[in-house]
């Protein structure tokens, strides 16, 4: 079983739509969680950390459910510029950092 | 700040040749990570260093791969001999500390023919 599982998509949504991605992790001892964004042929960049209480940054909301071992990313009012691959990242401690394979999002005009 | 610097950006080589990838950390960072990304396997951690010391190399696929950090700001990843299945994008990332945000370099796109 993979450490981190993501739906690869692709998700094709119209501009203005709300879209949500989920990611599950297998190690219950995981300590920190992140969402990274990767544009085509570019490097991954941190989008946001995920805190236990959930956190919001503009149109983006991240949530963590430790009991069910999943994290989510919600994007409201999608923009064309949101088109990218979103990587779920889980740190199980001692820097055992695991990346999901990514969920590809395309926002359509 | 220039960010993480990787060279070369693209490398095309023939099977059996030695390949050396280079990475310069962001000044002040003390953790360095080497990743490999392919369509099939996604982003995989190969090895990481903390304060120039290799901490975990369990992701290094086999003995053909080796990584060094001769000083606090520079690292190399060497593949010898290279094989077509090594074709991938190799990213280097640095971090101020092991559990902090990682900053990725632009990657080296390696093609082994």
C-alpha cells in the first residue's frame, strides 16, 4: 500500500466552479501535512500547510481528518490560473516525507 | 536570493555513460533533498542530507546511484553507469530545517538513450 494516495484526475472544471481534492495517508503517526502545486514542466512549490483545525488562504481551504487519515483541499471560484497538478505531502516524522502522485486540475474558460 | 540552483537543466546521454547532477542550496539552509519524478511513480525521495550528513538514503534505487555533499552549499548526484530506466526529472530541494517547507530547484531533465 502506498504511503499517500491521491485521485490522479484529471479534474476538468469551468471557471468559477468549486473543486475539492482528497488524499489519504497510511501512517497514523504522520505529523505534518502540506499541499504543493506543480505547474507543467516546473518544480513543485508549497501552496499551503494543513493544520489540525483546518486553515484557509483566500479561495483555498485545507482540512485534516486524523481519524480517517485524509486531508483535503477545496478551491472556490476557480480561475484559469489554478490549472496545475496538486501534490499531497505527508511527513511521518524523522523527515519521512511522502508525496502523492498528484491530482491534475484544468480550469476551462 | 537566487533560490536552489541545479545544473544541467537538460541532459541527454547514452546508456552506460556516467551522469553527474549538481545542486546549490539556498544560503542558510542546512537540509538538502534529492528527488526523482516520473509519470509512473510520481515524486520519489532518493536521499536527504542534514548539515552535510546523509540521513536517509533508503530511496536510492541501487548502487549505481551515489550522492555527496562536499560542503554546506553544494551537492552532487551521480549515476554510473546510466540506464534508460533512469530517465526522469531529478529535483533538488533545500530547507532551513528538516521539517520545514522545502524549496525546489528547477530540476534536471535526464534522458538516457
